[in-house]
C-alpha cells in the first residue's frame, strides 16, 4: 500500500497583497498527477487546508475540484483533518457528501473517540489500513482550567491531555485491528508543535496554546503506530530522529523566510510489515528570493537575476552604512523591464538609526507612530523649521490609511 502525506496548503494565503491562487492551483494539479504516476492508494492531508476560517469562494473551488479529480484517480481514500487555521464546522459541513467519494473529514474532536478511528477498505471490502485521524486539539478539548493554576500546571496538563488523547485513540485502533483478525498498518495524524521542531523566519507558524510552549516529544506518541503524519510546521522534518514520524511541510513557500527551501510531500509504502518513506520534491511554481546587503550587492543580484530572465518576487533588505533616501526609486529603476517584482523593501539603515534614538529604559512598544516619526526626523537631522509641516503631512497620510482600512478600527 502507498500513502501520500501532505499538509499546510494554506489555500487563499496572500503575500504582501499579492494573491497566489495560480500557485495553489498548480500545486493541486501537480499533486493529482503525482498520485496517478505513483499509484497512491491513500492521501493524508494533515491540517491547515485553508489559510483562514472563512475561505474565499475561489479557495473553496480549488479544494473541491481537487477532491473530485482525486476521487476519479487511483487513490481510493482521502483523509483530511483540520489544522489551527481551519474552521472545524466549515470542513465538517460536507462530511456526509464527501464520504460518498471516500473522502473522510475530521474537523474537530467529538464526544465519540471512535469518530477519529477510520477503517479503510479495498474495493472488494478487504480491510487494508486504520487511520487515527486526530484533528488540531484545542485547549478546551484536552484540559480543564482550574482557578489558581500556574503556567507550569497549564503546560503539564496540556501535554498530558495530548498524550492521553493519542493513547486512547490508538487503543481503539488496536482493538479494531484485533477484532478484524488481520494485521494491517495503523497510521496516526495530527496537527501540533513537537519538541525540537524547526521553523524559519516569516513562515507564520505560531505557538498553538497561549502562554505555553506545550511542545510534545516523540515519546508522547503511543507505540504500535506504523507511521505518524503531522502538520503545522512548514519545514519538512522528522520528529526527533524517527524515520516514521514526520512533518511533510508546506508545499508552497508561504513567506520569504521559506524562499529557496526545498518543498516536499512524503510517499509512504508498507511492504511485509516494513515502512519506507521517500520524499518527493514539489516544483517551484512561483520563485521567491530575499536579497540582503549593501546597495552594490543588491544591485548586482538584481542584475544577475534579470540576465537569466527569471520570473521572481523579491524581498529586499538594505543594511548598508550609506543612508539612501530614494531606495525604493532606485530599486524600481533596477527591476524595470524585467520579470522581477519587488513585494517588500526593508531599510535596516533607517530602522537602526531610529532605534538608536531609543533610551535604555524604552522599547518600540513604548512609542506611538508619531513618536517613531519624530525620532526618524531627528535621526536624519531634518531642520526644526521643517518638522511641524512634515508631521502634519504624516498624520494626514496615517488618518487616510486608517479610514481606508476597516481592519485598523
């Protein structure tokens, strides 16, 4: 039997205002083709299908069209669990309808743990796999809050709750296998943060439980599981050093911190009670690149990229010693008539000079937007006579932006 493990699609995610539907669609087309070529029997999607709990119509269309295509492929079953970005009720809504297509969805913990233990059978009815489809476990699912408990108490109860939940579900799976009288593999799924998990800057991965690390160790998962398919961390990686406990990682780089990172899905095969795992590289559908350094280094890199006619989105981080007031204009001129597009510019030189104005007993949190602007004027030695007019213009711009963006209210 062959299983394909993927997670963290984040369909609908944008990057500095740029929609990325074409990338998500290209990935799903590639995934369908890969399923056919590798003759995959079961697809596991370990959470964060969508980027928000209220996905757009186009995001939903991509998801459902993909499921319909897979239902007509060699893949006999799809199992989807909810991640922390997903709405459990939204994923669960078409549950009964999708089951007709052999798509099994578990959006949230239910009073019946049996709902998380899914028996998958061959077309002739022969049992072939048991999946412990554990969705993202919310705080209220795994612990009871008590008055006066410390943060250490909360963390201990969270970890104990996660361990207990997996142990109970695994016991149900083993009992089901024993009742069947056949030795078939047991696979577990989850969406959580394990101890030692690797993240990268700007990937959007956040702690799942407020006020607590609650990182679960590999030893927290019960024995007897043939493969553990996890989601939440975007970097493909093992849990501890286990070959059969893995994060598939996100298939699309979701931020510039993931630029250049190899993206994969996990192809898992069970043969004669042995589990083998092979990583399949996901193609790059939209190149991202972060360019850091002095102006000369940035300009040279842009020139090199434009010479190859590569199509890429750029994040530029300037950290040279020279103060460049027209940095954005220079960059726009450098990428003119190329396939390059600059989505974000970060001028560390200006930031450093502003931070230098902060006193020892201050942080940026102590300053409001006007204070930061005034410090910026001082850092650039703007004459006092010009400052009142510049401050008024700045405040008018901020007021306009605030009125245009309802999220700021």
